[in-house]
C-alpha cells in the first residue's frame, strides 16, 4: 500500500509522532465506558431487588441476559467491522449501547430490565472486534501486545470505576440516576472518536515517520476506502485450525473467571463478607485496579518476549504462566479473612489481565489477512463470552444460601482457569498468520457470507 505524505504539523520530522498511542487511549476509554455500563447493573442490583421485586435466582438470569446477545453478536460484529471498518462500527455501536444503558432509568420490573439488557449486549458486541482491528492497523508487531494491554486495560479500569462512581451516585441520587450518567459518558466518547479517528495513512496527526514505523513494523494496514480485492474466509474455514479452537476454549476459561468480577463480585462482598454499600464502593475497586496496572506489565513482557523468541513463545509464556497463577481465585473461597480473600482475588484478577494482554493480540497475529482480523476476533470473543452466559447463572444457583454460597463456584472457577491454560499450551500450535489452502478474493462489499 502506498501511504501519502503526511500533512500534519510534524510531517517533516524524522522522529515518529505518537498518534497511535492517542488512538490506543481512545480504545482504553471506550472499553472502560462499556464496562461501567455493563457493571452498573451488577453494582446496583443488591439495592434494586427490593424496588423491582427481583429474587436471587432471577438476579443470575438478569446478569446473564446481557451475554445472550453479546456472545452471538461477536460473530456478526466481527463481520460488520470487516465490512464497514472500525471507525463507523465502533462509533454507532457505542451510541446504541449508551441508549440502552440510559433507558434503564425507566425500568419498571424484570421484563423491561431484560429487554434493555439484551439491547446493551447487541451494541457492546461490536466493540471488541472493532477495537482489535484498530490495534492491528495502527501498531507494529513489536508494540502490539502493549497496545492490546492499553486497550483491554479499559475493562479493568471500567470495572474499578463502576464501584465508586455507581455506588456514590446511588447513595446520593438513587439507582436510576446512575444509568443516565453512565449512558451520557458513551455519547461524549463518540463525539471525540468521530472527531479524531482516521486510518494511519489519512491521519493528520501522524507524520511520515510514524506511518513508516507502522507499515514496516508488520501492522495489518488496509484503509476502509481501499477497493483492492481481499481474501474472504468463512467461519468454518477458520474452525479447521486447532489454533483457533485453542484460542476460543482458552479465552472461554479466562473470561469465566473474569465475569465473576463483573457480575457477582459486588454481591460476594455483601453476602459472603458482610460489607455495606459505601465499603464495597472502595474495597471493590482493589482487584480491578490491580489488574489495570498488571495488564501494562503483561503487554510489555509479551512484546519483549516476542522480539526475542517470536510471537508463539512470546504470547504463550505470559498467557499460560499467568493463567496458572490466576487459579488462586479458588483459594479466596476458603480463607476466613476478608482482607486475605480480597488479596487473593486481586492476585487472580491481576494475572488474568497479564494473560489478556497477549490474548487480545492474537487475532491480528494469526488472521490470514487484514480483512479477516475482525472475523477471527469475532470467533474468539464469541466463545469467551459464552462464559458470560454460564458464569452468572452458575453462581446464581448458589446465591442466597449464606456466607458459604460462593465456596464451590469459586473452586470450580479456579479449575476452569487451569484447563484454559492447558488449551493455550497444548491445543494452540503457532501464533503466526494462518495459511489457507485456497483463498477466495472479492470486493469488500461482498465479504459477508
């Protein structure tokens, strides 16, 4: 691809500008807002149940409902991103989910909450593939895990911010106001996104040196307006590769543990550890905040190992070792001290974040072409978010049975994480671009099948 000269203020400079890292910050903030929006219900539910007459069993169903549309939406979302590009897909998806967040303020009962939760899942399902594609386009291979860490750290930041922000809004104004505020954050992000984001070759703040760094460093570059025929790959073509299956199964296991923190962690602090609203507002911040900083370390480690050993070892070493350590979530179920339990949960979530920094790099690492990064990411994310359907219901089966309600679910979760580490180690072979025996090409508008 020929990249036109930059017209930005630093076009003549030989030092690369850092527009790509501003883009990465946008991805981080967008992800953070999405997690504030989805975690809003988790934080508010212990205080909404009485108002809306929701029992504990239905609480698990309600928390899982988001994933009924979010998980399958990953597949269609990946195709949509490959078709229209990440700029349009991410912007309009964020507007969609912001609406379905704010409208929770008028919920009158379980039925309306379920409908709004399903709508939220549809909108948020587009973001992972869109943001993953942006990472592939904007960042060379040697920076990709750090960029993925910056992007995905938004999930930890959003989860952390949801506790104090939502709790304090509920305390001051009630739970309905918290949804309106959260929805407004997404609208503000969209305004900034459409104003700033362009692909590298058309970005006014990226100079020639930065564009060259991106292009020659192995970024998966292709502009949304580029009409060059691209290979098209069906899902069943991708599913013939054991590496894709390993990515799907391994990410399912990681997210099974992570979604405990997004859905049931506030209730765990209330029911199993006896904390009140103001206390969980601050204690609940600790594990996701630890994870937020750990993810940057995981990204830097992965990129360093990749430069030294190549992408296969560079990704596998941090993923497998961190997931083994993340199984410490099981120990948090059996220790008597609340402080020790929170420490173990912080260790677990931090290690999940270290592994995630490499995992989010994989679609751009293994996709057969730039035009299929979204589809590979969609498959990986679909499987991982099936865990979001199962995890809340699984924990909900034991909720309300006293302080020991979380013991068995957390022990089982620790075992699932170990199995996930084995999937990355044994099922995945190499993290290199997949080689298809026959590749079809077509114009971009015909890419969706």
